[in-house]
C-alpha cells in the first residue's frame, strides 16, 4: 500500500492525465508526468513534467527510478515502454493488458475468447479479404484501422464491397476490421476499477450519445433495463479478470434494437464517459485510479445525483473564448476546462456536468446551455474581423 507522500508516474499528459494529477495531488501524492508536449494539460499541474518521447530510454529509467508506481492515461503507450518500466517499479495496467486494446483485431478475438459477443466483423489485411467477406457479409459497415484509431479517426463508412475497397486504399491498406453496422437502441459504457487481489467495483452504467464519432453526452443512470445494466457490469468484470487488469478501465457496449448486448471496445484507462463521476459520484474515476494503483481500498462509487455530462469541442470556441456566463448562471452546471492552448474542430477542450434529481430535466438544461454556446460560437465566427476596435 502506497500512502500519500509517495510519487506516482503518469505516462501521458492529456486531459485524463490532468484530472488524475488533480486527484492524486489533492490526496497528497507527488506526480511526475512523462509527455513529449511541453504544453501538456497534465504537465501544467504535475509536480514535475519530463518532456520526452515515450521510447526515450534514458528518461524512462529516470522516471522508473524515482516513482513508487507508474500508470497511464491512454492505451497507445508502446508495450515495450511498459515492459521496460516494470523492471524498475510496479506499472498498472501492465503491458499484457494494454496490448489487447491496442489492436482491434486482437481485441475482438479476446472478447470472443471470453465468451462475449463483439460487433460482427471481418479482418481485412489484404484486398482479397474484402472479396471473400462480401460473400456473406452484410453492408452497410465501417472500415476501421486495427491500430491508432479513436474519436472517429481511422474510420470510414462503406455501403458496398467497392466502397470497402476504396476505404481500405484510403487507409493505406494497413490492417483493418470491417464492422457491420447494427441497428442500435443505444450505446452504454461501464467504468470499472480492479485491484491486484482481483476484486472489482463498477460505477453506474452510463448511456452515451455520439456526434460524428465523438462522444457528445453521457447520461447517468443509463435509460436501460436493470437486468441489461447488470449484464454489462458482469461482462466488464469478466473482461477485466481475463486481462488480470489493475487500475480503472472502460468497456463500451452497443445495445441492439433486439436487446442484444455487444462489446464495442475496451479502454484500459479512465474514460471520457466516466467524467460524470467527478461531480455525481462519491468517488471520481480518477481518485479510484489513484486508489487502485496505490493498493488502497475502493472509494464509494455510488451515484448521488443523476447527471448529464456534455463534451465541449473546439467548435464551441468559434473565433474567441466562449462566454461562459450562460453555463455558469445555472447552479446545477459544473465546468471543467482542460488547459489546452489551441482550440481546433473535434478537439476535446473541456466538459460540463449538469446535475438534477430528474434526469430528463438535467438533459433539457444541458441541451439548452450547449445550444447557447453553439449559437454564440457561430455568431463570433460570422462577425467581421476587427482591429483596435474598428472593423477591418
């Protein structure tokens, strides 16, 4: 058990690392972030920021020798980096668990090996695989790169074998999975914490709404039957146990219109759809991550108030910093900004949580506030440029 005063290493300096750093430092731990971006959100708040690539062996040795434990904020840290660091100090999650989530082909086979159902798919490694798949594969579908795709990146919708071939060529013929589109009732996710002893604890099941492949809103509790929510939590526990996972992880599911539960993706880290825990649960997913990697008891994951989490992407900035008055004027709203220096379309800049004992009322408030921010951004983008107060 590592108590406050110990030093934790964080691989990755994005918003997940930032919120972990806040939780860890609030609890009295020191945090060293290793991240190549000198302006990283997590590096701004860490005790120390090592500006280095994830395969810089000199800096990795320095990190490993100074930390009591090391964790990660995203799954694409090179596995060999985690293996090297594990020779110097404990690393949670371990390389073996992270490797599974780094490759969609491996991940889907792993899900099947656990006796669970992934989204129907075929593996595409060469052009001939598309022709073979077309014999008994139903379109429309999505062509996804096996590695390094997230938030809609590395993904193309296709409606025929010819479009699948064109997509494969567009993606440079790297290894891909061709996923069948399924009729959805909704998308849900489970945030799960697991310790070294194999004990686990799940946060309440979240319902997720995506826009253009990027998470837009998370509603908790999810508007699904209790038996389905329990099945999702049981599936997440099964996957975490098979991975021998230590830390906090997310499992995303599709609920089909027929009520079937399909495993979409495993994220071996804290997750965007778990941000609601910052304001609506007795313990946040980030404090829980600190507890798991340090060998502390579980924090209470109880939801104390229904909540809607809404992502804020770069589009909300328009050509100026948003006027946050409309958001902060609502006492049920809680704003979280990530300290990123440049707003770009599709880039996650922050989020806000809207709490209300009535989930539908929380959703209505969140949607109204978000629409106001969108409208304001459109107005600033359309306004003529000015210089020293004069129209250009």
